[in-house]
C-alpha cells in the first residue's frame, strides 16, 4: 500500500469518527434538554398532586364531620319515630 492510500483511509476514518462524535454529542445534548424539560414538567405535576392531596384531605375531614352529624341526626330521628310508634294504651283488655 502506498502512503497516499493509507493517508486516504486514515482521513476517511478520521472524518467518519468526527461526524459520529459530533452526532453523538448533539444527541447527548438533546437528550439532556429533553430530560430537563420532562423533569420540570413532572415537578409541576407532582406539586399539583401534592396540592390536590392536601385539598382532598381537608375535604375528607369535612365530610367525616358531616357524616358524624348525619349519624347523630339519624339517631335522633329513630328516637322520635320510636316515641311516635309506641303502643297505644288499650282501654279494654282482651282475655
């Protein structure tokens, strides 16, 4: 092989390596940017979930209080119905 052929082969490999290196660096930078964007978006979504969770906990606490109140009201209604339905006194007793 002549030195010209060897120089051409080395230059071709060098050019190919440079192109692939640049492509790899560009892809790496693009992936980093995408990951950063995705991480920011997930952080916002996580913050929204935390906010919604705290709101739900507050609403659940309020609903529990309302359910307790309804349960107490039902007991009062049961007592009132029982008083209304008590047996009526009979004037004549059957034997």
